[in-house]
C-alpha cells in the first residue's frame, strides 16, 4: 500500500486526495474505485454524508463522535471527499 511504501499514515493519504479533488487535479469520477461496493457500505456512506450536511461541518471528529465512534475515519473521510457529488 502507498502509505507503507512512503511511510505516510492513511489519514495523510486521504488529506492529499481531498486536496487534489478540491484543487481539481483529479475528478471524483477518477476516484470511483474508492467508493463502497456492498449495499451495506453504500448505506453507511450515505448516512455519513447526511450527517456532514445535518451538522453543517467539514471536520471528521464531530461526525465520528456523532455516530458514537461506530464508523472508522477511513469511511468518514471518503464520505466527505465524495459529499460534493
């Protein structure tokens, strides 16, 4: 995995992904392969995206706490990246 090869945390990789999407260096379509595949994961993904809108925030931790730490930061960060679709 890229994080291991470059000695980066997974969180750092997601921050970079978010930045290159924001800066329009890649499109969300190019990152489609990162989206959840199973119906259960898709449901969780949508639920997290709704929480971002409901809470009106962009930070990860409040959403993590909103779900009582039920979902990992990886899924929360991915949902945030794709929330603008």
